[in-house]
C-alpha cells in the first residue's frame, strides 16, 4: 500500500500508530541484503550505489505483501468508497482529516525553524476548526493561508540529516530511515496518542484510522493503477517517484524564505542547509 | 552564451544564417570553436527564456484544447499524437531513458528501441485523455538549467488541488522541443530511466529483453 507515493499530502492520520509498531518489526526483519556488483563492472556498481537500496530483496518481499493486501482489501475498499460516497462528502472528510493533522504539522514547522510556515499552519488550525466547522470547510486556503507539506521527516531533512537507504515498510510503503523515524516522531507528538482513553476515544481513533486509509488510498487510485499498468518494474518506479517527490517537497520547504521581519530590519543571509540530494 | 552569440553576430558568416539548419550547425560549430578559443562559455544552441516560455504557452494551450475538446477519445488521441510528434523530442528522451545501455545496444536495437519507445510513450499519454477534462494551464516563470530551459506552469483540474508542472525544453534536436516533464517534482524521463535500469538489472542487463518487454507493452493496448 504505497499510498503516499504520488499524493501531495501526508494523509495517514492515525494509521501512524500502526506504523510505529510496524517500523519496530521491520527493523528486526531487515536481514536480506543485496550483493553489490563486483568492482570489475564499474557501471553496474555505479547503478547500485545510485539506487541506494541495499535491502532490495527484503524490500521487494514487503512490497509484494503490501501489494497483496492492497489488491484484496484496500484498493477495493477505496474504489467502493469513491463509488458510494459523493465527491462533496469525500472532500469534506479529507478536510477534516487534514485539519486533525494540523497540531503535529505546527510542531514540525516550528522545529523546522520555518516561522511563516508555522504561522500558516496555526492560522489554518484556528480558522478551519472554528469558522470551518471542525475542519469540514477549508476556509483558510481561500483567506490566504494555503496548506503545505510538512512532517518530522522533512524537519530532520532540513536539519541536514540525509535520507539513508531506501526502505519499503509493511503497511506504510516507501520510506527510508529518516522518514520512518520522522513518522515515529509524528505519532509520538500527536495529541491523539496521549489524549484520553475509553470507548469513545478508541472509536474516534479507529474511525480516523479507517477513514484516513480510505481517503489516502482513494486519492492515488488512478496514479497507482497507471504505475502498475505502465511500469516494467513498479517497485523501482515507486522507489524513484517517492524519492523525487520527497526531495522536491524538502527543496520547496527549504526555499520557502518568506520575510518574517519588518522591511527595515537588516537581512542576514541564511546559509544553505546541507540536506543531501539522493 | 550572450558573449558567444555576439561573436557569431559579428562574423560575415551570419549573413547566411536564416533558416537552413545545416548552415546553422556549421556556423554554430565554428562559433563554438571560436568561443573555446576565447575561453568563453560554450553553451550549445540554447533557446532564450522568452522563446521557451512562448513555446510552452503555445504547446500547453494546444494540449489543453485537444484534451478538453468535444471529440471522442479516439479523436482526442489523434490530436494529441500530432502535438507530441511536433513538440516532444522523443529521440532525446528515449536515449536518456536507456542511459548507459544506449552505448551497449547494437544500431538495430537502438532503432527498434526508439520506435517502440515512441509508440509506448504516445500510447501512455493518449490513454490518459479520457480522465482529463476541464484542464487549465497557466505559465508562471522560466529559468535556465544545465540541459535546457525549465518553464514552470500550474495545471488545474476540476475538484483537485493545482499541480506544478515544469516543462524542460531544449534545442538539441535542431528545433525547440520538450525533453522532460516534471510533475510535482517528479521527472518523467528520470522515473522512466529508473524503471528501465531496474528492469534491465533484473534481466542480465540485456537490452533485447527490454525491447521484448516494450514490444509486449506496445501490442498490449
């Protein structure tokens, strides 16, 4: 279920809690390593290094498992969701789920030292939770506070931490050590991880989990179908798309240097961050 | 580049400069060696930013007209193919996608591959026509990159957030053409190259295996 491959947003919602356990399990399971080509084949060796997927055999197993779960469970559910639920309701559901992710996004923006982005997120949370009726309507975008992508993995990237080798995680799909760590951090700092217990809270969390999965999967229905239909090696294509998309959102965040101080304040040049290119 | 253009402009050869691509090549070659001799930056026939912007604006709107038009899916596909053939540098993209294996391929394999690449590309693009309607495109800005000019546009589809699409255009084929499309930061040709490289890696790096797979794809629809 590589749902976040092409999606322009991280939409997992409370799928995350599962993910935390899953990422723990995968670290134990990471046994199969790919053998690098011999030094007598410099081109093949260069390819191997560029691909940066030393755990490819294991990753491909998880890809196959996720793909199986997706084919029998998630994709049909997403198709049904799209077929049964009207567009308007799906889009409002998406807004609510996005709004529930805003507190975590706010913390990520702050730790990324992006005050203007954090300001956007805070305004979105305040406006959409109140005037937008608990996030049903995305009023903030129309009022000049558009959404952006942000998560702890991106924050780590902006701190200069490189992505590391490619990982394909059970349930979660494409990732890498940095983004998997970021995912764990986001779960840990999410209010829903800490707030309350009992039947009602559990019901809300599970609904959010289920709806989040449906919403995320239905958003990439066509893209993922196309990839599987047109790619000769869908695993490699998803790997490539994930990395490029991640890098581009990190670059966007890095380049986002909106002025936060009055025009008369002396500008200090910000040194380029050392986030490594894949 | 400007210095080198100026240099050509001052030579009498530039009198016969209009239109004939062979003549232009020769002049450019001469210009390049002159440029090298004077240690000027020897950029190949790079299009200007405004040329690239106009080109993408024009081609983009042709594409939108074809996609949003009233005809059947088949008509739309035919219209798209005409635009692709004229505006997309399929040979350059195909060579890029094969990467280092281009050199390993025999001339016959290269020819077969390019033919098939062309067919599969057109098939993949025209196959999507049905799902796009009411698409609009706005050109934002353009910036030179090492392999061409990147023109940034915003493509909007009904009921979805606007997407950033960059079009990389170059003069490499002799006329202004698209050599890459970068949608939301993901490059079409790079993704394709990674796909092919992975497929080849799992098939003993045998170019013929890739050609056979493409044949299957081309006949599949």
